[in-house]
C-alpha cells in the first residue's frame, strides 16, 4: 500500500523544492530591483543627473 505512495516522494520533493526555489529567487530579484532603483534615485538626487 505504501510502496506506491513512497515511489512518488523523490519527484514530489524535487517539484516542491523547485517551486519554492523559484518563488524565493523571484522575491530576491524583485527586492534587488527595488533597492537598485532606490539607490539610483538617491544618487541622482545627491549628484544631479548623469552626464554620460
């Protein structure tokens, strides 16, 4: 009874791991974009517009 259920455990574990890793990576990417945009805005306000 349990042998059929346990045979899917590695596949389910990998799929859940990839799902959570993707969600975490997306969160870090959004956080990076927000922080980088704020840093550029702060630099622009502090130094003025870039000339290059």
